C-alpha cells in the first residue's frame, strides 16, 4: 500500500493532467516505477522493464541507512562503523544488468588551523539579516556519512550573501581566499567520496565506448580468448567498459571476475586487496576453477595495459536515476542469484520505502570519473520512457524522421533576463548578445504568466537568468498544464534543487518542466553567485550555437547504416512514412539517421564539463549546474 501511495504521489506531481496522446501517460509511470508486490509475475515485470529501457545506459544509485543499514551489518557480519550502504545498478538494454551493494565509509574532513581562523579580521554585512540557509533535504543519512557537504553549502550561502563593511583590496582578497578554500574543500570531498564509496567499481558509472578502433580490436580478441581459453560466458558490454576505463582505476579485473562469478551481483567491500576478500573472489575449492580465474585476470590485465596510453575514449551519455524503487527487484531477478542474496534483498525490499534515501542533493556528475562524462538525471525509469514517448509523438506530428532522442534548435528560444531588475551585471552581459542572435525575450521586466506559458509552448528553448527557479513568474502548477514544453536553462540559485518531504512527494520546479514534456533542463543544485554562473551560462550557449553551426555530416557509422538502408528492398509505397514503435526505435538507436542529424553528434549535456571549467570556482559554482532530462540533440531548423 505504501508503495502504491508513493507512486500515486509522484503521478500527482509529474502527470496529474496526463490525458490524450500528447501527454505523459500515468500508466507508464505506474508500470515502470513499481515492482510487483510478490515474486509471482516478477519475470513478466522484468521482461517488460528491459523492453522499455532507453538505448543509453541508466545508472541507479541509492543510499541505505537507518534500520536497513543495521540489518545489513548483522546479516553480513560487518562492524558497527558501517552506517550506510550504497546500492548501484547498471542497466542497459544491450546487456545483462549489474547490481552491487557496497558498505559506505564516512567521508570525514580534516579542518586545519588556517580554516578555523579564516574568517578573522573581516567584519561582514548581511544582505538580508533575517534570511538563513534552508537545507532542502532536511536531515538524511547523507549527513551522517558526508557531514562536510552540508557545512560547505551553508558556508557557501553565508559567504555569497555577505560582503565586507570596508570594501578594501585586502578584504576582497581575503573574501576570495575563503571562497577558493570552499571550492577546494568541495573538490576534495568529491574525490574522497569516489575513492571511499566506489573504489575500483567507479568504472560502472561510465557510458558505453564509441568509435575507438583499437579498443574494438583488443576487445574482440579478449572476448575470443576468454571464451576459448577460460570457457567464460562473457558480458561483452561490461568487459568493453573495463577496457575503456584503463586509466581510471586499479582492481577492475577483480571487479569483473566478481561479477562473473556472482552472475552480475556483488555484495561486499570496495577493495579486494586483503587475503580474506581475495579468498571470496576465488571461493570455489576446485583448483581448476581458480587457475581459470587467474588466467582470465591475466588476460584482462594484459589487454588493459595495451590501452593505458590510449587517448580519452568517446562515450555514450548516461542517465542517473537517484532512486531505489526498481533496484531490489532487479537483484532478485538476476539468474542464479544465491539463495542467501535473495533472502537478503527480500529483507531490504520490506524496509526499502522507509530507509532507502535519495542522494539527489550530491553532485555525482562532479566525482572525478564522471567529470568529463555526459550525464543526465531523471526521477525514475518510467519518466525516461514517458519523455521519449512524448518526443517521438511530437516528431511524428511535425513530419520529422524518427530520432532516438529529442532535438532542439537553440536559436528558436525565448529569454527572461533579470526580471527583478536587480541583476544589472547579468543584464549587461547577456542583453546585447541575445539581440545579436535575434532571440526573442524580455529583460528587466516581469512578464505575465500567460506570456511565459505561450513562450514555453512555442519555442524549443527557454533561457531564465534571474533569482531562483523562475517559479515566482510562472508557478509549477501552470507549467504542468502545458501539453508540450521547451528545453530549459534555469540559471538562478537552487533552481534544480529537490525539496524532500519525508515519505511525501519531493518538490522541485524541474519536475514540473519534465512533467510538461521538457526534454532537458539545466539547473542549479544550490546557491550560486551571479558573475560566475553567468560565465557558465554563456559558455553553454556559445557551445550550443557552435554545434548548431557545424556542418551536418553523418559519422562513418551512420553513413554505413544509411547505405545499407538504401540497398534494402522496401515493401510498398507507404514504407517511407511507416510509423516506428519506440521500442524498435530504441533498439536501433545507434543506427537511426535523421535527415538533418547524426545521432552520434554532441548533445546538450556534452558541453557541461567545459562550461564548468569556465567558472572561477569550478566546484563551488561549476558543480552546482546539473542536467535533468534525456540526451537531447542540437539541430538547425530549415526555416531559420
């Protein structure tokens, strides 16, 4: 019952108005978000689940705390110092799922004497004496295992909301010193989080490799050797990820063997270097099996060493789902999962609604392994399917060739710049630029709700540069009424923050945009300063326009597919206009070629990494913007 109520609450936020073919269907959310109430029907649910996965990798991450963490400690005989567990699933329609459960070590911060006394000597004036920082997630297990994160965000808010009473060069320098220390602390916290929570398993977060001939050749040979010499039924996609991540982590070979021996599941510690855990890797008493595992490890290590000098590999985007609803069900569904593991995960399922905590407040996109990876966030697996369904419906209505992902023209835009009138530097930085690009919009004045609603419906992109999420100019419930909605760039403070309300539905303006059909929303997780976030926003817009202006030349893979398609025998006059079901479209996404777009070209989220580096504070400000939605391509409309 609790699961049904929670799913229904999500529908009330994301799809309460969903009726007709133009809207997100409530049944899509209901089907894909909730696991069956019993193990009966689990196989059918899982088959349906995988059929509707998008054609890019989905990573689910949840944090388990409270009574659930205590249960796991007791069942697995772990020390009392383990206060939380990370549950991570890697889902891809082209390969078997991978599910791992790892104990979390607390990320503690060492405070130096310099840090403790860094604020001495300056007297500050608050811009608003009555205003204090409000933590949007209240209190969760995240605060227990990364206590410094909340402290850093609070200090960021206080320092960005104050200025020295005496505006001298020395005071400005000291203010910047404090800000840069916060930036350094956040960067170190994210590095420590990756090392302590994920260790060698970090490679599971990476997207599939693209267009690397040498990698493809070495991977093909390794697959052949593992099958012929070690008699291993290899997860080829996972093996390719390991080879492509040669420079990211040590211990990846042991990770692969763990997953192979445990049929895609792993429960245990991050490292493999002590004798006890090594025995677990090779727990089969048969000497022949251990020799085979050792040979496999040698083959994988040798192949990885050949690729260590390889330049950075191009990767497909990933979609992060920082939610827990489907992960337990997937663990239970994996073939040959041990009886003990099934018992354990069944116990987790019974407690999951209360003790599995969201981790959406953490800037996962900025841990080292993901800093250059194209990453999107979505609230659930079902919401991904719903957004793609709506996108394909609009493509059909517009007479466009079917594409695996949405497409937008960044010059078909509407901007709302400094509507409150108190961000003069932002208005000066952008107003002339918007005019030069012939972009429609308003600057320095607040529009009506009707004006904004019309702009969101009639343009491909909405750009908001002002305070907050812009909900003061168009409320969330008005956004949710829209039958279609532009992609959105929300550059205000905490514009992408999700407010957690216990067991009630989380609230956030970006959820309303997703509900209305916006394919992608770039927004901030926490408070930002205007000049630095302006640098980020300008870098993103410039990159999108450069991509729009680049020649529309298909890559070698798409050209080959197009040639094969032109050689195929068609069945009749109506074939050219034949409607393609989304399931078939997703399965063929790597080979779908639109008339004016190659599916392998850079997408909206691929420019986030470069834009972050444009910030003076690449973590404190640069890590705040994240990309909600699905991979969305950039095109040039024929009539523009």
